[in-house]
């Protein structure tokens, strides 16, 4: 059998780096400004707010970075689950939920499918690390297509918590047809 690599977490760029830069660019000067104002007896409310804002931005970059390293460690150590088989029950569904606070609908696109007996589901616009088929051009998955999926199950039994780390298309060997005379 031949395998065509469709997605590999190890070959993906870390995309949340902008939050690390932004958080650091806000946090470090804000700490210096607060320290200076506190020594001079000045107001520290605005630098304190900027420290909190910078810390949140930094966390928005550090959490996915930690998750990326954690999942890569599973991949390198070979402690991932692997399933291979035909895609079954593939579906893409748009979900609209009304947010009463903002008085608007929030839309998301969910994709789900089975490979063999293992179900996978994810929202395409999520910021979770792993395959979510949100990049352009999207992979065209369909029923009957053979895949090999390397994944980690973060929450046992929850199909939406199966994080796809490597996805391969399986090219099955074709046997020559017998000629009948």
C-alpha cells in the first residue's frame, strides 16, 4: 500500500506566535512603567491594566504552544492511536447559535466522519492544535476514501476530543483484471 501524506503536525508552522510577540511587547513596557510610577508615587491603574492585557495576550500564545509541544511529544514517542479504513458518514454542517448578549448569530462549521469504527469531529474554525480542515484549499474528504489517521484522544470516548496529528490517504493496490476469452 502507498500512503499520501495529507496533514502532519510536525510540518505545520506555529501560528499563534503573533500573540507571544504582542503580549511581550505590551507586558514588558507596562511592568517597567508600573514599577517606575510606583516608585514615584504616581497612578498605577493604567499600567496595571496594560499588565493584565499583556498577560492575557501572552497566555493566548503560550497555551497553544504548550499544546503543540505536548502533541508533538506523543507523535515522536509513538504513543498515538492509529486507525486505518474507509471514510464513512462524512458530513459538513453549518451551525448557527444566537448569542443573546451580542444580539447576533455565531456561526461555525462542523465536520465529522468515521474511519473504520472510530468517529472524528471538529469545528473548522477552532484554534485547537491539530487537523481541523480549515486551511484553504480544504481537503476533499468523502465516503469510501481510505485514510490512515494518527490521533490522540484527550477525553476518552468524546469524538470531538480526538486530535488528529497525522492524516494519510491510502492508495490501495489495483489488481489487473483477468481477460476473458
